């Protein structure tokens, strides 16, 4: 057996030949080499070890798992006693058919990103919605409760955000997307929830008319991941009191955020969402309160970004 390295990207073949310690955790994705989750979680665990000896053998790893290998992977991770797993693209939806239980918010969101070991398999949770809510409060000083929100996109991240907006009690939610079929699916989910009547679909090329003086735009589309991507909406049509949150954190400044700032709007990228969803996952696994500060510092360092001074 070899000593583990938390900075390495592992594959399923490594499970049988590597000692992953007493209480291993991992993130699964494909591709996964870019993930800063190991840096974040291991920084938080280092702090927790200083306060609680029971975390002395906890460690967090990164595994590249192809979509077709996910059923076998979850069985192997369960066999090798990985207490917790994070799932990222493309596993969040596919895992639904492979787990034993699911939290109510995870069921509504139609995806899970956090798995917890039990005797018979894994239970699934979704911490993405919590991450959005906490990130908005930290970076932009706004709450979803009572807010008017324009949500761009209808994929898994958008669906999580839409459900969280309703759970937190937003006053009005507009959802826009380029694909009518996917938009219809998200609308069906939120309309089935209590207070779902506050949700309205719109054509993403046209900003909804009659917006109030303040509100929140949340970008959950992939536009901005590639250099040269256009902004998914025309922010010059927004009133001056609006704030813009882009779930994309790498690059740190997308075209949407650049145009919003040029228009005088307050902006933030999605790094805080990543950090807070990760902190919530670690709380679920550890049953301890987790400070997001050490995770943010580690994420910024891993991305070669300057420290934040909030």
C-alpha cells in the first residue's frame, strides 16, 4: 500500500492499491484535473484537526470518473468506506438512479452533488442552492428573500438556484433560457412548489419589462467559460440598483461581469458559491460547523488569485 497524495488526480484503478487513510472523502468528475475542491476541503480539514482530534485521519481526494463508470465507481467507493463524495459534471443527475436516499431539496433540484455513506449505499444531498444563497449574501450583501431575481439558464445549476429562490421566499423570479424544452422542464418544477406562481419564463434575448429599481441577475449558463463568449443578456437594460452574480469563477471576469461593471452595476463571480456549497457538504459529513474562510483562501491560492479582504 502506498501513502496517499491529496494533490494527485486518481482513477478507479487506484482504489485497491492506495491507502487513502482512515476517513477518506473525494470529488468525482470528468474532467476533474481543474478542480480546486481538494485544496479547499483539505485546508478546512487542517483547521478542524487543530480543534478536534477525531479529524486527524480525514482527507479529501480527486478522482477522474467517466460517466459510464459511475455505477461501478459508487459501489467501489462504498466498499472502500469513503464517507463522503462530491459530484460534479457530468455526474449530478446520473447519480439519482444509483443512490439509496435523497434529500427533499435534492429531489426538487433533480440533481445531487453531495453523497453520504450509509450501510446500504449512499444518500444524496444538493448544496448548490445553499451555495448560491450564501454567496450572494457574502459578495453582494443581498438576500433572495423578498428579492426580484432574473435567472439565466435552465441546466442543473439553474434548477438548483431556481428552487433555492422559491425556498428562500423571493418576491418574483424570471427564468430565461435558449432551449424552450429545458426551460419548460424547470418551470414545471418551480410551479409545482408552494409560491411557484411567482415564477415567470422569458425570452433570454429580451430583459423582462417593468423591473423594479433593485434586483439580482444570476447567470447559470455556460456563456463566459470560453474567452470571447458573449454576455448571455444585455445588462444595459437593467435599472441602476441591480446586482449581477455569475456562477462562473474561472475566468474571474466574464463578459457579463465586465459589461455590468461598465454599466455601473455591482458584480461578483461564483467562487463564493463554490466555497459555500463545499463548506455545507463538509458540515453534512462532519456534523460540525465549518468556517468558509480557510476554504476561500485555499481556493484563491489554487486559482492564483489575490486574497480577498471582505
